[in-house]
């Protein structure tokens, strides 16, 4: 078994929410250098005090959590092996610039499913890791008596990056034919968000068709928020494609702007089908979001 320590790995990121760097650092117990603090509360899961981005420690292996950090540091002074996790919209904003840096410094690539088609390099799938949910106590939270659908754009609701307006419109149509509540979760801490999700029945992640980077045909995809929902027992719906890679495709229910309302109604009215798929989602998420699993995968130690 390898020794996961500050002696052989250093994570570098804009903040610890990018690529869920906090969970990755927790699994590796390695050094981490950050540019900015984050406001959701992930930082409390770090096992070491973070370095400032101006003082990145020497390391045999650097893991860049989020591609945006590549344009904010001097890569020429970092001599170790380099791995980038493409998990952020910075990649779509600065594709050519980031690609040039990946080529120049021979950086290994992991990529999330929603950005997979835009990355031209040989790559492996990255799925957000989580510090094992078993240590978090959700036993006091029960599913609500009234059927509830939720969505959590955080502050992105204003920009509609996750298709929040289209989701709200679909739910309004659904309310004409069936009883339900809708909760759009914004401006909460991470733990508050998890507690709300745990009490809901269905979760809708990104339905971004035509909204976010429309010039590139971005459709959204399963992100950290949707993975959390699977782990919390919510039947999870999402836009984007199911990617076949070195990891089995996530079993989310694939929707777009046109099919969302119909599929929500179908699974609400067919609880056995909903429970069957939800069980598959939970099993998949438990296996592939385990932070130890993800850490070993990145270090080629599976």
C-alpha cells in the first residue's frame, strides 16, 4: 500500500470546494495549497492547515483540483508529476489556454462527465469524492409527508447555470396534475443543504440545455450536488449524456427541458420503479464516490 502523506502529494486549488478537494485531501492526508477561502464549510474536513497559493510546497506529485488554477500559478517552478482534475467551468471559459498548459507540462487528466466531450486529451473519469457519509448522522431526518422535489443551484439561480428557471416551470406544470412541494435550495451551508435534500424525494441536478455556454452546446451533467442526492436517497434526474469510460456510467434519470415534466410525473406515479432505480443510484454512488476509492484511482493504485 502506498503512503498517502504530505511527502508525496500536494493538492493545489482555487478553493477546497473545487473538485471537492477537501474530501480528496482528507483521504490522502496530504498537503494542500489554496488561493481563496470557501463559504460552504468544506474546509473543516481538511486534516492539515492549508498553504497559501504563493507558497506551494515542493512535492513529487501535484494534483490540481479544478482546471482554473492552472492559469493562476507558475507551473514552471513545480517539478513533480502533475495531474489536473477538469471539473469546473473555467475549462469552458479558457479551453485553449488550459489545453496549451496541459500539453506543455505533460499534465495527466481526469475529467468530470459533463465536460468529457470538450476535453481532447486521453483522460480518466473523475467523480466527486465524499468523506464517508456514514460518519454524518441523518437518522433524525425523515422523508417529508408531502411529496417534495428539490434543486440546489446555490447562488447560480440568478445566472440560470443549472437551468433553474426551466426546472421551476416544469414543476409548476406538474402541480396542475398532482400534489407536490418544490424546494429550491439557495444560500445555505453544505450541511444545511444536505439536511434539506435528505428530507426530499426527488432531486433535479443540472438541466442546462441552451443556458450555460450555449455556443458550445453544453447540456449540463451529473455534478457534486446530484451525487449527494443519490447518497441521501433521492431519485436523481439530470441533463447531459451518460459517458462510457473507465467507470460505469452513473444511473441518473436522463432528462432535458422537454422530457423533465413527463418523467417526473411517471416516477411519482410509479413508486416501485422509482425505488428500484433509486436503489441502483445509491449503490453506484456508495462505490464510486468513496473518497478512499477516488484517491487511489487518481494515484493509479487500484
